[in-house]
C-alpha cells in the first residue's frame, strides 16, 4: 500500500488542476490501448484507435508505456500548463542523465528493446522519433476528442471544488477514489507496493484524468514535484469534436467570435476566471463580454462564494443551436452540442 503523509504545510500547498494534462492523457490512454478490460465507455475509442493508428507509432510508444508497472517519469513533465507543444518540448528537453535513469528503471522490469536502448543515449535521431510518435498519437487519438475529454475532466474538477468549499482539502482527499482512505493526515492507496511518501511541505498537485481508471497513480521519483493523478467520477464515451456549422459561423458574425465562444462555454457553466483562461482574454474583457450577454438575456450570472458563475439561458441555448428563440423550443435541458466543439459534461 502507498501511504502519502501530509503536514499542515502540505495541505495548504495542495492544488487541484483545472484542466486535463495532455501528456498524462497520452500516457494513460496508451495503457488503456494495450489492455482488454476497463469500463465500457473506453471500448469504442479503443477499437477505433487499434484500427486507425499506424504500427510504427504505437510500437515505440508501447515499449515505453507498459500497461502494468513503471512508465518513465520524463514522459509526463511536471509543468505542462502551456499546452501540448510546450509540454512536448519539455519532454524532449529532459536532461540526458534523467532519460538514462528512467529508462534503466524501465529496462529492469522488462527486456529493453533496441529502440529503448537507443533512446537512453538521447541521440537526436531517437528523440526526433519519439517526438514524432507522440505528435502523431496525440493528433489521432486525443485531439479529435479533446473538447469531450476536457468537458468530462472539468465537470469532475467542479465537483471537487464544491466539495473543497464545504469540507476543505481533507474532504477532497477522503473522496478521491473509492479505494483510498484518509486518516491521521495520511492518504492510503492500495494496489501499490508498500511505500511511505513524505511530502515535506511541498504539497501535491491533484490531477484529474479521463484515462486513469483503475486507481490513482503518481511519478516514481520522489524528488520530482509531487503529483497524484486520479480517475474522474463519470467517464462517459468520448465524442468527436465538430467543425463549425453555418449557423455557428453566422452566430460568430453576429456576436463576434470571442463573445460567441463565451456564450458557448456557459453551456456547462463557467466562472469569469475560467472564461478568461479558456478564451485567452483578460478578466476585465471577460466581465465585459458576460455583461453584454447578460443584458441581452442570453446568460444568467450568480455569485458562488468569491466567484461569479455564468450559465446560458433558454434564449441563449436556442441561438447556439440555431433554433427560432420564439418557437417555444428553448428547453434549458436540451443537450445538443454547442459551438466551438464544446460539449456538456457527463
């Protein structure tokens, strides 16, 4: 059993990631691709990927990411908040000694392939091959479903934040997964070898993941910034992102693309900060956009603690779905897809 010890400083420094981590999803989806079990929602995605992905992409990555046991820590850099390309560049810039150290740990658990041996030398051609394989895999297996995956992860994150607001960090840790147990400032996680981890005041990043499903997982090296990746509560089947329809393009022309995107994001409910981050605009601009949409009757805004949460109205949903807003067909529970590839969370 894994036992993670928390001090008061650790609890104060524990954070909950707001977005899925793209390289963790790459790694964990590779695990899922190589097994036959798992919840039903993963099945359709897995069969589709097995038919679609080229062997020359899957082979090298599967050698680095066995579904059971250790996967190299350098595949999931500690800070990947800048998006996929920034995170991939961090991966490919891993110091040679770190690559060699991680791969030596991998090779002790299984016979090292010639590819793994070449990569351990950090030669430019082997790193180029790794970067190409990760890009091809991400583009085919994750990018077409990212809005759906992101919506599921963000819905879980909102649930955890609500729990944190009433019960604190300890309540989130206690309910992180049905198999974990929180007692006496220690988080106990089964299905790990016996191990004691002391955070020593560093805290830990709690990272929700769509493709993590058996149990929470973590990095192997205790000297790296601590992160605990845990399964989201409701991992529904992934849906392909849509390309903008004529009605969506017309709505963007009517409202402006930024305001149309803000309206679309309020289908799932969003705070002003979340809107600013998602649309890459300032908080002041996000507040202005929501004020215009609210004055037009397209969204409602309600205060939750220190933040303001915005939700689309029936009229706003009708515009998003290209309906006549005065036809009566403005059911606020209509769960059609909205513009910009946004989907309802599960």
